[in-house]
C-alpha cells in the first residue's frame, strides 16, 4: 500500500475543523444513549421546537373530540327542544337551523380552524424534524470519519473495511430514522396517552379508574415487546455488518478468488451469511407480530363504550361526554401502532449508536500533544534513541472468549533501536522478513507510537510537533502501491494543498519514467485507473507513486522496496533521475538490491528486531556476518575483520 503522508487537499478551515473533531472524540461519553441525546440536542433550538410543536399539534388534535362532544350536546338539545312541542323537523330544516345557531356554528368553525392550524404545524414540524435528523446524521458521520482517520495503524491492521462501511452507512441511517420520525412519534405517543387519560377522568372518574386498571397491562405489553425486540435488532445489524464485510473482502480479492477457482466456495460462504441475516430478520418480524398493545386498547375501548351507554341510560353522562371520552381513546390507536414502530426504530438507532460509539471509543488513537508546535524548516537530521515497539501491545482488541492465561509473551518487533542520520543521508535498511525494517519507518511518520524511547527530527521529539506538519515533510512509498479510482493526473498530484499545473505533473512523471506509458493510453493523463489502480501493472503503479512522492517534495523520503516491480532497465533510468531529486533529502531505503544499497551513506542490518550492525557497504562486508550472508553468493567477499559487538552495532562510533 502507498501512503503519501502529506497534507490532504482540503481547505485550511476544513483541516482545522477536522482536528477539532478529533479532539472532541476524546470527550465522548461512554453511554451510547447519552451520546445520542447529546448529538440530537446539539441543535437545541430545532430539537426543542420539534418537541414543543409536537405537543401543540397533539393538544389541537385532542381538542377535537371535546368540541365534537359539545357540538353533539347542542344538536341534541336543539332536537329535544322541538320534540317537546311535538315537532319532528325534516332533515333540511334541521341542517338549516344549525347555521342559524351561533354556538353550533362556532363549534363547527373551531373544528375547521384547529384542523388547519394543526396541518400547518405538522408541515413545519416535519420539515424541522427532518432537518434535525439530517444534520445529526451528518455530524455523526463526520465524527465517525474523523475518529477512524485519527486512529493508529494498529486499529486499521485489524479493522474490517466492510464492517466500518456498514457502521458509516446503515447504522448512521438508522439513527437518522430514530430521530425522524422517531422523536416526533415518541412525543406524540406519550402526550396523547396522558391527555386521553386526563380527559377520561375529567368526564367520568369511574371510566378513568377502569382505564388506570388496564394501563399496567398496556405498559407491560409495550415493555415486553421492547425487551424482546432489542437483542433481535442488534443481531440483525451485527449480521448485516458481517455480510457487508464479507462482500467487500470478496470483491476486493476477486482476482485471487478466480485464480484459485474458489467462486463456488465464496458463494457458499456468502449465502450462509445472507441466510443467517434472512433468518434473523424473520425472527424479528415474528416477534413484531406479537405486539399485543392494540388488543389491550381495543378491550379498554369496548369496556369504555359499554359503561358509557350504561351511564347515559342512568342519566349520569351526556352523549357528548361519551363522544369526548371514547373519541379521545380512539385517538390512542395511532400512537399505539406508532409505539411498535418507534420501539423498533429506537432499538435500531440505539444499536447503531452502540456499534458506532464502540468503534469511536477504541483507545488506539494517535493523540496530538495540546502544546504541539509546527515542524518548520526541516533539515532532515533524524535520531532514534532506545526505541522499543511491539505490535501485540497495540492490538488489544482480543476476543472476549480468549483466556488470558493462554496468552503468550510476544517478542518486541523493535528492541533498543538506536541510530542517527545526518541531513541528506541515504540510509539503507535490510534484514530477513519480519525483522522490523518497515516498522522503523512507520514509527517515524507516527503511523504507530513507540512503546518506549524517542524519535527526533532536527532535535524535536516527533510527539511534540503537530501530526500534520510532521507528515507533510515525509513521503512514503511502499511496495504495495495504492492508487485511487480517479485519473492518473489526480493520482500524481494527490495530497497537495495547492493547484498543480499540468507541466509540473508531466515533469515529475518523466523523472519517474512514467510519462511514456501514460501517453500510451487513449486518455493520457486523464485516464481513470480502476480501484486500487488494478488496471495498471505493478511497475506502472510504482512509477506513479514515485512521481507522486517527488512532486510532494518531502524533506524526508521513505522507499520501502519501491522498485520491486520495476525491471532493471527502468530502475536504472529512475536511479539516474533520482540522483538529482534525492539531493538535500534524508532518504530511507528498504531493499535487498545491491545496486541500491551501495549508494547508501549508511546501511543498517536488522535481525529479530535489533540492529546487529551498521556502517557503509565496504565496512559491513568486512565486519558483519549477517551482511555478508546477503551478498555472499553474488560477490567475492573480503576476509572478515574482528571487531567488538558495540562497534559493530554503532557503526564504529562510541
């Protein structure tokens, strides 16, 4: 993978905002529910307006049954007034008299006006609620991205890209739905139930007691539904992430899958996960079907209707009061069905928030010293002082089923690494696989932080300078080159915070011996490469990466076996161009190519995480058995000279 650790192409304000977000991540509460509430009420005015508007809308809706009850009592009184005189008015006269009665007209007009006001409030409420949801979704997604970007490479070494994508898309979207319409639905359901109970007690305390008696059963059904649906919801979202991660992995590795004719095997793996996801969703659906709150409400309304008829016949209640009571209870049907949906949405949102917060709170973040200073006017003097590092200690995310007693002590990747480089030095690092060569350079760019010891650039501890100013002075080209799915020109100019002319791009492409093959494409520099640059050969990708690094003009350059996929003839051309380009830079080269190593001012030989010898080519051929073993088959070795271990490790300096 290629990492050009220089400033991203972002406006300075955006970079400052991102840094601020990264700092805010440290203060996130541990409770995902509390964190979610904080994110919603970050927009205090809008969130409070949604709640207040919801309350007002519900009050208007619940006023209608009261007015309808009063209206019905007026009509009944008017009808009975005529009936006392033996008058049976025809329907036309009856309707015409309604408009002549001022009270009746006022009631009917009130119903119309309240309906219009409620309609306008609901429009405003819907718009603002959606605005709160979308802004919260945006903020959470930005915070999640900033969190992932700020973590050390130890996190990315173990994280699954598909799982992170699932959290950044599906889980964040579920939080959005929880807020809109979830926030409004919750407010409506709770308030509607409170008003309905209050009205019932106001008109008939006897029916109110019946309602209170049924309330525990109603609450129990909702609570039981919520408790049972929560683990099923979390299981669905976890399984969705697993399926998504498997899909992403298989698509990214499609060439390997086809090379080993493993399509059927991968299809079975994916089908198994999808079948599990299907079964989890079906099980959740079954549990949703057993939502008994509407049944409890129907029984309550039936009892209320029966008692209302009885009280009317006993003269203890008017028909209008009965309409008001049962009309308000019928209004509970919508909130009751809403509660099912709200509980489902809320559990989805909370499960998503739990997963997202779990990732954001991972304690594997490269923290910047609050008093960090800008690293300016870099000369390139580098010092490693007794640096120790172990990957195992940085990968603390251990399976919860793992027995700690079975964990074995792991050897440090780097042990007491000490050396220095002068400005303009070319330092070659070599040794067997796994000896810590690449780790040395990764620590320099703070991809990881050492467990102990210090790394200094121009006398400044790298932990005391800003990460941005550190990395913009370091260019890294690794063996596995990463290119973005965009044009060749944009890939070469990637990471610069300034406009780059076509002439500059072409100049450095020529220096990296990439110009010729770029022009062989129909679109030239505007050719769009596939994801990860899969449409280019390994050698072509490495030449693009070299052009990109040199255009960035870093003072410190790290070449991690960057010429491994380049043929000897092309490498020779690039080396000639590098003679000028490498001047006044401190360069680290990780390679086993003798032609490259011989150009180095200093050669560091590694074994099992330790520096076993250092010096120039001629010195090491005479002093170091490890170095002689690397090239013994290719050149005639001079007689080995006896030298103390200390002089061998320090390169002859004390």
